[in-house]
C-alpha cells in the first residue's frame, strides 16, 4: 500500500525550487541561448579550440536545463497521479505517485550535488588508486574488496571504468589498483571516498578465526584537461618496461608491455600494465603522473595540503574516513557525517554508496548529512 502524502510532494516541490536557485536556472537558460546563437554564426569553427570550449559549456548548460525540465515534469505527473488516486481511491495511481516521488528525490539529489561542485574539475573524470595499509596479507584482500565495491558503484552510476594497473598479490587479494572513471561528475562524487578505509572481520587466513583489523588507502585525483599545462622534463623521467602480470591476453603476458615511470625529482612512481601495448600503457601512466604532479605543485603554491587529496594520513587506526565492521556485528559508518547502515552487503557487494557520498558533500558545504536509513 502506498504511503505517499501531499506533504511529501510539497517538500519535493520546495527542494526543486531550491535547486533551481542553486543552479541559477534563469541565467543558465540565457547563457545557453547566447551560446546557441554563437555556435550558429559563420566562422564559428575557424578557431577549433575556442569552438570546442564553447560547445562544452553549451552541453553542460543544456544538461542542467534538461535535468530541471525533467524534474518539473516528473513532479507534475506525481501530483496529478496523487490527486486522481485520492479522488478515485485507485491504489495503482497512488503507487505510481510514490514511484515518481522516489525517482524525483534521487534526481534532485544528483542536481543538488552538481550545484555544489564549483570547480570545473569536479565535473570531469577521476583517477582512483587503492593501496594496502596496516594488516599484512589481509590488507591486500581488503584492497580487492574495495576495488570490486567501486567497480559496482561505477556500474550503478553508468560510469565507464578503465583499469590501469591491478597486479594480483602472491597469496591473497591485490597489491594495489589504479583505475580511471569516466562520467558526469565522477571526480566530484568520488573525492568523498579519499582517505583511509578500515575493515574489522574474522580473518579468512587465520586458522584460529581471530578478529582482524585491516586498512586500505584510497586516493582520488582529477583527470586533467589538455589545456592545463604540467611541465615535465623528459630527462627527469626513468621509464622501465617489463612483462605484464595482469589480464589482457597472451600477447600482454609474453611481451614487455607493462610500463613503470619514475619522476626522479619527486620520486613519484606510476605503473600501468593493463593495456595491450607498451604505447598505450605509457600514455595512461603519463596521464596519471600529470595528475599527481599537478596536485603536488598546487600544494606547494598554496603552502598547505591541497584540496584535491585532503589531509595525508598514515593508512592506520585513527585516520579512517569509514569503518566497515563485519564482526561481532555488522555496520558501515562514516565518522565524518555519522551516516551508517547495517546492510554491509549492499555497500561492499552491490556498491550502494550514494547515501554516504551525498551526506559527505552536504556536510562539506556546511549542511546537515542526510539521515541514515539505519538510524
């Protein structure tokens, strides 16, 4: 039986009005119209770089406008179904109103998030690296669990994932994972995940079945647009090639296709081995190196740890941004926002992270976190 009320729909209407204000929709519609006129002028494509940037701005404006228009239409449909259902007593109509309201709430959350992302890099792609911390072999297994959690989350959000480096550990799990996520607001969303992740469970490798606490670190960097310059002197690079140990077919594992690039002045090391050729691996590794050097230079200029990575902590107890407890009870909790859930399988196996990520961004901009489904 549907539990939707008129107050629920009114609240969604208020949220929609607030989102339109956040996004300055009147200005955005005017901007889109101006960009449309500019793109239709003769000679627009004479300057290809300027034209490309204009089309990117137009596409972003149109995307926001389409999102708001779709939300307005969905709210109108939900109100119409609710009113008719109340009048006729038809439960199917009330169920439809409840379904539309649920979808609208999710859509508004995405629009709210987009309005909070004020840096252009937030709307672009992300490079995610997972590395083991304290916990020995268990930490490598924990890296593998987090890696698959994020793969599932990206699948849920219809983002494309390109695995750059993911060597298997000798006994259990993986040594590390580096992958690129491509999709709308990927970096803005995923930077909520940067930090130390702590797991508490019964050890799968301990014959005595003792409880084990394990840590892994997650680093999230933006994929830099081509117009952001990062000076890299080729003489500062040491490039090593070796046999790949990752997937990719017979050719990958029998040729020196894997690439390791060391930036000697900063001792920054990047590896990539999951592409089929050495050239592709080198290109991917250079992209990751550019992002890391950009981050370091920004931190140096600002004389503080830059906002892209956040505070750098040891991957150990006391520094975690999220706790995943599988024993003696089941709980996933973010100590920054207080959001928690007892459904650990939904988080770890199905990548259900939106509640945590949305709450983090609401907290980061000074708002209250969303109430937990388990609180």
